[in-house]
């Protein structure tokens, strides 16, 4: 086993045979994403993609959370939570394509950006204690890291709208019923089950696996019926909505109220 990083680093990266493991390591912040974590995740994915011995990748969190999403205290302080390579997207992952299967081992709380990380992964193995949701509307924000783009493509539209507009979380069993995740396992087995799944994938022909992943995503994109009048690119729609929301006073108020531990006062602008 090869491992990089220590307990003081925001991300640990190791390889176990043909499987790379990326561990979010900010348990004191429920693995919320700041710039250092995003950069480290992106670099770990690059390492996994470049290593010919790696055939599958697992991402998991330390402590009781998988990922609590964006670090709102960083946002409230005006600090960036983007990686050193912004085109990788939120957490250095949500717009970061690699052709090796990426498995989210959701070991606990996965709200906001945590759910968006899961949406960006190819497969999701969840602890029975896991909770998923997009609470951005409760903070005057928008699930712009793939929530509004990917959610309605992975679960039925009515379910997606309920999750995104209400902002409440759903337990793992509900997420499984809705088709958001692949399987629910006993809490103490979440990593082992994800590793077993990764090893089953890694036992297959590497080129076949990579090209199969690439072809499935390519075919899904080619077959999309995205006929809204203002764009044929869902990420352009996402960017337009993000620009409006994140420029608003409410987008500043939500994180500030969170940091000050008080109810937000919305202005609607």
C-alpha cells in the first residue's frame, strides 16, 4: 500500500493494489470544502488518472461526515474554496473527468456539495447512516456544483425538484429508493463494500472499463433532449443561474448568518 499525506493534511491519498483511495480529512469541519481540500482532491485524481496500475478510485470522508459541502465560514470571510485549478470545479472533482470509475463511499452526512460530489461519481455505496440533500435554497445559494445539472438526470424530475426546492435531507434508504445511490450497507462496512466493488471492477480489462465509461457518458450526452430556448448546454444554463444567485445580497447573507449562528434575513435580491 502506498500512502501520501498525514493526519494534518486535508486529503489522504493511497493506493491499495489497483484501487486508489482519496480520503477527505477535515473531520473537525465535517470535511467541508475549502481551497486546500479542493486542490488536494484534484491533484489526487490527477495522480490516479496517470497511474497505469490504478483501475478504480474510491472517495470517502474521515469521521462522521462524508462531506458537509462548501465551507460556509470560508465563504463568509470572502475566501475562495476553489482549487488551484478552477476548471476542475467544486472540490477539485465535479468537473474533473477521469476515465477510471469513481466510487463514492458515503460514510455519513453528505449535504449540499457532499451530495454534488456523490452525483459526480459513477457509483455510490452509502452507509445506512448517510443523509443526502441540497439545502442551498436555505442559505440563499444555488446548487451550482452539479446539483441542478445532474440531479434531474439521475432521479425522476419530481423527486429532483422536491429535494432541491425544499432543501431538506433524505436518509440513505430513501436515496436508494429514488435511484440516487447504488446500495446501502451497514455503517461499519461502507469502506469494505466500496473496496469490494472497486476490486470487482479492477479485475476487468482496464481498457474495456475506461472505454465503456467514456461511451456510456458520451451516449447519454448525445441523447439528451435539452431544448430550452436560451441554451443547448445545461452547464451554460447552470452558469447563468449561478451568476445571478451568487451576485445577490442573499448569497452573502446566508453564509454570514450561518457563521454568526443566527437566522438569515432574506431580501430576495
